[in-house]
């Protein structure tokens, strides 16, 4: 596709990686999540023999290394993910698999012992993977709302698309596809701050205290 008079062009591709985030033409999050989880699994595997296997480190030490390194790699860019059902299932499966490995338990032993993944996470002082993702999203959301009104990220966050009279937000017949903004609204309702989150975000100290610490502490 030619974009200037000098013959410069931009190739049209199905996927591209930008700042470590996999972006596809349909702008869905499934491909990006799968790529990050693959890298997270590689990080876990590289540390497994010297860190996660055996009893040389306490479970608390293992969990801290896991959250800082493995989840740091796996959840890079999670602020922009659309958390649909399949995406959440992939994240929870990844988290449960790693928790089981850090506890030195096989999948069969967990199944025959009727041990829930949440119980293994409690042993390791780990929270649900949903909490770690929500912390990243809420931290990023607060930073954007604290920007000046003229900043581009702030304008994009508070913008909407006019699709003609009678279709203010471009709704179509049938079920609506989950978008990033709808996912954020669900998180805000789950945290019980949907009505006044804008006022909270304007005050960085209050946002950190009432949202990041009181509701999403890890």
C-alpha cells in the first residue's frame, strides 16, 4: 500500500509484534495472550530446576520469584487485553499449572486428591490470576485519567464512535462482542467503584489506597 509521493509503502501483514505485544489484523487479544503465555512458560522452565523444584527455597520465596519474573513476562501488555471467556480460561490454566508445579504435585495427584487449584495458590500465598491482571489494568487506567485532558491516551480513553442516528455506539443486531471498555466496566463494577472511579483516579494517593491496596492487594 503506497502512502506517499516518493513511493514509500507499508506492507499489509496478518500479524506484527510491537513493543513485545503481538497485534493481529482483527485486533483480538487471543493471539497476544497465547504469545505472552508461551514466553511465560519459557521463563518458568528456565527457573524451574534451580528455583521451583526441590525444597531449597520456601514457598513464599518461590511465589515472589514467580510473581515478579514469570508473571512479569507472561502479563506484559495485559493492560490492553480484552478479557473474554477464552482468554480468562488460558490465563487460569497457566496459573494453575505453575502453582501445581511449585507445590511438587502432578495433575493426576491433584485430581485423585480432589485438591482445588485455589488451595494450592493459598499454600504459595498467591492470589487468583484475575487479581494480577486487574492490578495492571487499574494501575494503567489510573495513570491515564491523571493525564492532562489534551493527551492522546486520555482522548482515546474517553472517546466514542458515532455511527449515525439511532446507533450512537455502533451496536448491531444480535449479541455484542466484548470490547476493552466493556471489560474495564465489568472490572470496575466487580470492585464496586463503577460510579465514582473517575473521581478516585483524579487523586493518585486515594486511587492507590482505595483500589490498588484495599481491593487488589497481592
